[in-house]
């Protein structure tokens, strides 16, 4: 039980980041998006830490919602893709879940439901992302159908932005205009903003924010953005050096010999690899921290190990701590060097990595 690779999750930082989301839009409420096991941070632990402050939670499916209910979470839970089949309607009722309705089939199922108590529905419009949502031209009729159902207590009007992570992107303006044009006269709260729009697009704030990645301390933007600067990292992926060796110029490291030493090089082997969720596509130069000092990946990442450059750290030796992402190594930087996004790093953390929690409140 001594493999040193571990993830540490800072629950107080997640609460801080949730408060930061709400501070962007005073008066708006916010769904804390905890789908995909709270982006790899552990949905139950995160939801318990947020429950005292969160207005509501959002997940991808009934299975994720029931896990939270079984853990004692009583706040509303929105199913961001609604139900996948009518058999789930019984859970909506018994577990008090809040469905999205994004297509005609779901609308039919929800209208035919006979729950023991009324439920809220989040009616989604496709304003241009072309993934989920009613056609704008059909939206008012869909709204009228739901409004006619005595078992539908409230209808939240929602849409999802495709390009909010590029703050000046013209698609966002077009999507907002489409939403206003086709939902403008309808009653009900509005929900448009993912993290990128929470931080970068006040016009999209509406009544219900939907922050996800920002809760986990990663910026949704490709570049530095002033309103993302206050986010606190929430996950540290840590390991240790398990071997250190000195190589001569011309010697190669690891599978495929991808990295060839140009000069005398000290190489550290770290006990973490792609089977832990570290990206196999990390390029030479991907940042890491050894003993709190900057280092970089050199050579291809293997299943259980990766290699880092210790040439600047002549005293580094086996047992020394390595941070792969966290407060010293932004997950966004690791992601950028691996042609992916922090979302994928966090959600890809594997079961093999034990997660521990701290909560300094
Ligand atoms: C996942 C999701 C979000 C959160 O997105 P982030 O980019 O992580 O903030 C918001 N809305 C919907 C509909 C989602 O599916």
C-alpha cells in the first residue's frame, strides 16, 4: 500500500470557487455541476462540501443523481440531458429529480407522467450549438405544452453556448439573440451560462448559472482572463521519484527513444503514468514540479511511469515529491502541452489513484 501516487482534493477551494461564480452575477442562483463524479473529484464528497451553500446541483444522468440522494443530498438536482427512457420517470418522482427536456420524445414522456407531486422542467433550446435542444421555432409550442401540464410546477428556459470560452466570438452574440427572439416573451427563469459565460459574458448570466470546470479551479479560457485569476486549484496529483540516473549526450529515454539527451542529463523516473490518468500524449517539456521546483517531462509517458528532467536539481533523489498538476503546476498548462483540456485530465483520473480530502473551512 505504499505507491506514492495520490490525488488530494481541497473542498474549501471548491466552495471558494462556487462563491466566486455567484459573485459574478449577484442575484442569480447557480447549479453546481457535479457530473462525471464532480469532474473526477468525487461527486459525493464535493456535493456534501457544497450542500450548505449551493442552490442546486446538476448531473448528467439519473444514476449520478441517485448516488447523491443516497448520500443524503437533499438540494434540487437537475439532469442535464433529461431522462434517457420513460422508466426513469419513477425516479424523477421518488428522488425528486429535475429533468431537462431537449427533444419531443422527452416532452411526450414528461407530459404523460403522473407524479405524486409536481416537478420543475428545464426546457432547452438549440440556439446554434446543434447538440441538444428544441428547434427555436418549436420552442414556444413546447413551452405551452408543458405549461398545460398541471404536474409541471415551473419551466426554466435554457440554452447552451458553443464558443463562450473565446470571449469575443460572434457565435455567442448570435446564440443570445436567437434565445431572446424565441424565448423573449415566455415566462420563467433563464439559464444560459457555463463557466466560460459566468466569467466572461455577463449578457448570458440570466437567473441560473451553471458553473462546472471553474468550481474545480481550472480556467475555461485558453488564455489568461482577469475574472479567472481568483480561482483556486482544487486537485493536486502527486507522486514521487522512484529512480534517478545520469545520462550522456546521445542517450535516449523510454519507449521509442523519443527524447534523446543533447547534453549530460539527470533523469528522474516518477511513479505515475497514463493508467493513472496522466495524458500519454504529454509532449517533451510538459511542466511538472519536483521538490516544488519547475521540471519538465522528457520522453514518452508509460503506463505506470513517466520521466522528468532533473538536470537543474543535482540533489534530487528517489522519494522526493513530484507534483504533476495542482497549485504549483496548472492543470491547464499540462493539458495544453498534451493537446487536451483540464476537463479531460480531471475526469480521467483513474481508480488506481487514491483520493484524499481536506476541508479547512
Ligand atoms: C457540463 C455542463 C455545464 C458546465 O460546463 P463547464 O464548461 O464545465 O462550466 C453547463 N451546462 C451544461 C448543459 C453542461 O452539460
